[in-house]
């Protein structure tokens, strides 16, 4: 990937100052990414659909809905969030410079707070937490903060290739050595998960802890993919790529949409064939490897298409709503998990496994719409959401 030539807006090497260090398109994309994250996480927190006897239920609406989520959503929106994390890093660095404060202590405090929030989130609410990984990788990003944009892009490409190569090697080994998964083994695992997540709060925490432990190895693989997106975001931030994008880089963004959609969709469809069928479970990691390689193209196409669409005058109100959600992205992310934990686990209704993907997705849309409305109400009264206030207070070492 190559960025277009930089258009300088001032004589310095860093982005020009903006009110409160915010860039509207960063918030817009972050608000949009919240929906994709919700759709993926909800499937995991809702669990596989089972009948009252605990036997997995297979229905074509659930299969179609699950296949579409895998093909169109899975693996794309965590990349978008990761890219925005890297981009925001450049804004935070600039904010520290404007304030005359050393950046290293600020970043360390911010990463520590993010890590602690992630631990609480992962153990108490959702074991698929990404905040702890972001906090650790944020320290790596700090170490390479002065990489030239081209060097950052080359390093990102190598990291993506390494992650895809690891998944491909494991997938080929699985196909060569593993037997097709037996139905009774799948049913037993589902029954165990249903009992655990419908149990008391202690059972939920124990199950989350076990899931976190078992996923450490995969976090390393996918962490490389996230770090690659961090580096692309870092390079984009150094080039001010999201400052007045639709005006300065419109032709370049159109080209990304035209070229990225077919490549990204082809790879994503193959990933869905491997993960959701008709290929059996042994192909899961083969599909994931192809998905890792092609997801950046589809993610970039999504982002560019959205920004181009929202640059039109009739869509500016939608852009403002999404930007508001993006300003509260951490609060919304944690709230999504809290609501789903209350619905699907023993913390509340205990509906884990009661509903399939086709029934869960409309609930996700309703929750997202409620968050957009609640976010607008909150920002009329406060400058920050609760989680953003806490993170900012930790970063600045004082009350915002």
C-alpha cells in the first residue's frame, strides 16, 4: 500500500493543531466501527443456538446470517479500530507537545489504565476483550513512534504476511493430521459452555478466565495483525490522511474502493466458506489466513466508501451522529458488553444459547441505535463519556 503525496498545511513535521486534538473523520470511522464490533461480539456472547435439551439447533436463517457476518464483518472492524488507534497516537503526541508535557509518562499512564480496564472487561464481561492487547501493543508503538511512513508500511506488510503464514501453516497441519470433528464432541463442548454461562456470576468469571488463558497463543498471532494496522495508522497520522480527506484525496479514495472491494470480498467469502461451511472445521485456519491477507483491502474500501458518502451535504447529519458515537467509543464498547452480559449470561437473563444469529442481529441494530441516541444526549450535557473521562484523567494525571 502507498499513500498519496502529502499535502503540507504548515511547515512542521506533525499535523496542524485542531480543537481538542480531534479529527472528525477519525471519530466518524470509530463510530461506524462500533457496529461491526458489536455484530461480531454478539455472536460470541450469545453462543450457539440450542434446544431446551441442550442439542445444537441448525436452521438456514441462522446459517445464512452467520455466513454473512463472517464474510462481511469478521476480521474487518478490529482492523479499523486498530488503524484508528495508531492514527490517534499521533494526535495524542501532538497534544502533549502543545501542552509542553513529556509524552512518555502520559502514554504509559494511558496504556496502564487501558490494560486495567481490559482485564476487568475480559474477566467480568467478555473474554474476547481487545483492550489489553491494545495496551501492550501501544507500548510497542511508542518504541517505534519515529518510524518514517514508508518504513512503517513495509513493517506492517511483513507483520500481516507473518500472521497469515502462521495461520496457513497451522491450517495445513490441521488438514493433514486431524480427523473431521465428531458431532458428539461438538455437542459436549456446547453443553459445557451453556451450563457455564447460564450459571451464577462466579461460573461466568471462571469460564471467561479459562477462555482468556486458552486464547493467549492466538492473541500473539492476531496481535501481529493489529500491530500492522497500528503502524499503518501511525503512517497515516504522520501524513494527516484523515484531515479533509474527501477534498484532498477523493480520487485516491475512489480508487481504493474500486480495487479493494473485489479483492476483499473474494478473500472474505473464501474465509466464510472455511469457517461456516460447506468446508469442514479443519479448514478454519486456512480461511483465517486468507482473511488476514485480504481483510485490509475490504476494511480500507469500507472506510473510504463511508467517508466519501458522508462528505455529501445530505449526509452530514449522519456524519455528526457517527462522530458523536466515536467520541464515546470506549464507553459504548464497554456498554455493549455489559448489556450483552446481562442478557446472555448468569448476571441477568441467562439467555446464552437460546437464540440464533438471525434473531440476535436485529437486537444488535436496536442496541446500536439506542447508543447513537444516548450518545447525542450525553454529549449535549458532558464533554466526555464515563470511560473516556477515566482514561483522560489517568493520562493527564489530573481531573479533566
